[in-house]
């Protein structure tokens, strides 16, 4: 209970500092972006032509399946073919 006024305000919540982690991507992996490949879509297990959009790190790339709106993160070692 307070006398002569409103209750004291609570202390502001502490926020943690955000840390940016930079991962060094091997040159060979960085050069995959924009290349065509064949990849397996996990939803049906079938092979589809795809385009590599970006390297997401830890040996994975994000692909966009050609002619479809679907994207997936796939291990580079699991790509069936990469066209140069």
C-alpha cells in the first residue's frame, strides 16, 4: 500500500543483447547459389529440378523447386546433381 499516490512502477524488463554469429562458408559452397540442381522433395520423396537460392550454413542450402512455390533446406551432400 502506498501513501499519497500511485503504486511504484515495476523496473523495466532486462533485454539480452543480440549476438550475430558469422559462419565462414567455403568458396565452393558459396558458388552454388543460382545454380540448377536435382533435389528430393521430402513431402513425396520424388526428384525435382530446383534452383539453389542461398547457403544457409552447416552444409545446407535453400532450394526453390522449379515451377512450384515450394522451398526447402537441403543438405548439400543430398543434392543429386548440380549443373555448372
